[in-house]
């Protein structure tokens, strides 16, 4: 009887260990599925990040181009404004241009036209 009791005890332990082993295998499978899911999510996020980096680089290039254009426009308008400051005449002629005609007093008989 003692052998039968030991045999029953060992069989019971074996069954318990089998159940424990099955539960642990199930946990491993679930953990592997979770790892696969997380890796898939990570790859998706990496693709989205790379796409956003590309969009960001494109927008940064456009912004730099617009800044450069604005800077050039500002510089050219400043140059134009500076050249207009040199013009002190009121008839829109330049100081560097000769007058089209010079009016002499009426009593003078000389009239100059260029």
C-alpha cells in the first residue's frame, strides 16, 4: 500500500506539473504575441516618424526659401529707397541728370536747350 500511495502521490505531482507547464507555455505564447504586436507597432511608428521627418525637411526647405526671397525683396526695396533718398529734386529728375531746359529771365535773349 505504501507503494500505491507513493505512486498516487507521484502521479498527482506529475499532473500538477503538467498543468503548470501548460500554463507557463500559454504565458510564453501570450508574451511572444505581445512582443510581435509591440514590434509591429514600433515599425509602424518608425515609418510614421520617418515620413514626418521628410515632411519637416521639405517644409523647412520651403521656409528657408521664403525667408531668402523675403530677405532679397527687403534688400532690393531698401536699395531702391536709398537711391530715392539721393534724389532731392521735386520734378522727379535725378541730381545726376542734366535739366532738359534752363529758363532764362525774360529780359535775356539767350535760351539754352539740351
